[in-house]
C-alpha cells in the first residue's frame, strides 16, 4: 500500500472501528466521550503497579506531537504509543525515556514523529514493557496548506479548578486550546522547583482540566500568578524555578531562547496561520520603573526575535496571531502595556513602517470578554497600526475589567472563553470569526472579518463581515 493510500485509510476511520477498538480495550474510557467529567472517568480496569498520574499533549504539527506524562513510580523504560485507530493497530512509538523521582519528578516527555497530517490519534503510555490502557488521550495533527479550523483560548483559573467551562470547551472539539496564563494562582515568589511541580500536579489532577488537556492539545504561556507573585517580572525570585519547571512539565514547542533558565517565547503554524507567543513576564522590567526607552516588556533578545518573526511571517501567511497575555489597549492601570507605552509605541511604529497588515491579537489576564476591531489599538505615530484584539477570561476566577476602551465592549465574568474560527479555502480571502462564550453555551460577544490574500501594503483595513 502506498503512503497516500495509507493516509486515505487513516482518514476513513469509522465510528464502528472506534467502537470495536473500545471493546478490544475492555471499554477503556476516552477523553472527550461526553460533556460531563467525573472522578475516575479514565479507569477501565485495574491499573498496573505503576500508574499514570497525568498526561497531556502539545507542540502538535502536521507530522509530530509531544506528550508529557507523570508516573507514580520510577521506570527505566517509558515511551508513548499512538495510533489513528482506537484498537492501537499500526502503532507509532516515541523514543524511550526514563521516569525518575530525583531526575525529573517522574515526568516524561517525548515527541511522536512520522504522523499523518489532519488525522486524529489515540495515545497511551507504555512503561516497563506494558502499555497502560487505563488512560487514553487524543490529539489531532494539524493540516497542511490552506485549511479551516477552530482554536479555543482563555486564561485564569483558580488552582485545581474543575469548573464546567472546561467540559464545554472539550465538547466543542477545537483543534487546539490556547491557555494564555494564570494556569494556577499559587503566586510562588521563591526559587523552589517543588512548589511549581506541586502546582502543576494540582492542576493536572483536576478531573475537568485533566479531561480537556488529555483530549485537546494545549499551547500554554504563563502570566503573573503562575510565574511568580502578582505583577511579577524578571526580578522575581521564582524566575529560574518557573522557567525550568515549565520545560520539565509542559509539552511545548521549540523555545528559541534555548534550554535551561531562559524565556519561553515561541511560534508555531496551523495551515497558513502563524502564531507568535510572547513571554511577557520573565524578561520584563518592573512595572514601577520610569517609562523610558530602557523599560521593556519583552527584553532586548525577545524583542529582536519578535520583530524578525513578524517580518518572516508577513506576506508568507494568511494571518499572524500574536498571543499576548496582557492588555494592549489602555492609558492607565496597574499591569498592562500602558505601563510600557514607549515600547508599545516602538512596536506599533515597527508594525506600521514594515507594512505588517494581517495581524490580530489574542489576550487574557483581564477577567472579561472584550473585542476591539482595531479602532482603539493603534499606538503608532500618526496612526496606521491598528489591529483587531480579543480578550477571553476568566475560566474560573473573580470578574474584572482592564484596559480599554473596546469597540465591542467589555463583559467581566467567570466561566468564559473565546473561539477563533479560521476559514481558508485557498482563495483570495481568509475569513476570521471570534466568539466570546459563557459556560452555558451563550455567545456574549462576536466579531467577524475578511482579509484579502495575500496581505496588501498600505493602511490596514479588514473587510468587516459581521459586527
């Protein structure tokens, strides 16, 4: 059978095949089977002597995916197995890794390669020669070329939350969940790896979050409460521990800053859309510093990377999505780009002068749903650098409003998240739709626009399809 025939066979997995596979596993529970999560939902039979305490996926591409899992006991041979079939035939294996309490807190990460694009895979952990089928996760590889897809995004949940919003997001089956910060609220302000490990463990043990992250790939960037204390920055005593534990636990994309005690900014691609994710905490100046050219949100190295990544994406992608954890819009407040107005103006002038016109921003931090159509986001000298901005929060935290004004209002609340749907049919335009939703399923605010393809020079002006 040729590779193309194999891919067609994979894409034609039927519901009957899935159900037969479940029967072969003795009815193993899959993440995503229904909207309601209950403690113990993953157990299909008695687990092995060792067991999987947590498991999630991320860093997905059209041909790879990274899995991270924590075990209950040491093991010298751990690997991940994945298959497009629920009965795990035609499996793909990751390289072997070691789970050791002293070495890595028994957290194992490995990348599966040789996967087909735009195909849903099932995955499990194999240790000591046995595959643990009591816990089965899923992810879908990304499409190649022009493609339509939906991602969910949100931030801010109290540590260990199992709020209904996580079940709703999972039931909508987005291709990816973008977590834009405050994964937990431990406010760790000391250089203690074990405190960060316990925080991750509490979140990943929460049934609703465990179900979501096991069934939908995650891309996660921190904000203040999960990096350090409130309004924390590069001077936080927690900086090294936060950076090292992120690398240990999170199934993340390649980090351009490198290994060890470095920032966690990164970028990735879905179809013809480029996502650029900035680390707005671990390189930033204290917010109390005078607002001069020396004050920075990104730091010199990250800022140079950000500008170069924008330039490389401009004209080569149908859409550039800046995942920025903090409010961009506003003139005052205690924690946002308005406290770094000199650098904000520098970046706005760069966007304007380099003709970067297909840019949008997704943000968190403020516990609200809010959309701006580009009317209020322009901070370039003389104008010409406005772009659409959407905030989505809080998953499970006290409502608040920051920044503004926003063309489509601010709606503080909890149990809130955003959806971004991209429709790209390889034509002359790309359609983008935003929805701010509640955990009841209600759409609170929405905005849609269409962009010409490829991006054209001159004044940014999306063609508004729906307010």
